[in-house]
């Protein structure tokens, strides 16, 4: 086996390992957030706190928020004002990553995994990517607006944003994880009930 074939095989295996690490468990009904009482189920509290480690909070500026909302409508046909929270899983440039993070972006299995993830999230979930690569599940960030608004220059191949319609958000530099994304949504709900 030549070096190029071996490299492609390793990249494929890594990609599927990363996707499978996202899990296939559906959100447990005991882990739901009660927005009326602003409480989190005691059983979930410790796990929730663990998931909120290493997150960054932010707020889009008054100038950036309408541009962001318009761009999300253009890219994903989602009206932010009609949804409480939006989760964005973002795949950074291949040049920003230590492995070929785009190796399987056009695979049927990647699409199946993305659809499973959408069932596990308590908000709308979209996938976006930086590079000019066709994808079965992700949309190219044509204007690089999502990258310019949210990239924090971490040495991570991807990041997750959970944002509300007021532009308040949580940021996590890491591979997408549905439990962490849900904890980010719950944290926004707890801090800023809409």
C-alpha cells in the first residue's frame, strides 16, 4: 500500500471514529429543561455542569446581529426570529486542521450521522464548513461570515455555536457533541429566558 492510500485510509477511519464518538443516544426525557421554573433536573445537574466547562460566552454586536440573521436565512433558510435557539456545527478549513477533516464530507454515512445528530438536539441544528467542498450534509460558508464572527483561533478542527435570536451565544472549540450542545442551549435558557 502506498503512502497516499495509507493516508486516505487513516483519514477515513479517523473521520468515522470522530463521528461515531458523537453517540447515537437520543436525548433522555429526564434531561429536559423546564424553562418556566428555570431549573434543571437534579440527576442531570452534575453532567450539565461538566459539559459547560471550557465554553466561551459572547454577544453579537448590534451591527453584526442583523447581518448574521440575514446570512443564516440565505444559507439555511432559517428565520432566527422564528426559532429560539440555533446550534451551528462548523468545520474549519483543512489548513487549520492536523488531519484531513474533509475526507468524508460527501459520504452517505456522514449524511446519515448528521441526520441522527439532528434528532438528539433540543434546538435547530445546521452544519457549515469553510472550504469549497461539496457536502451531503453541510453548507459552505460562502462569505466566510460564520468563520469571521466566531473563529477564536483555537487549534481545533471545528467548533460549535449555540446562539439565541438576541445574538447571545456559547462557543466551544471541539468536535461536535450533542450533549454539550444541549447543555449550551440549556445554559442560554437558564441565563436569558426568551
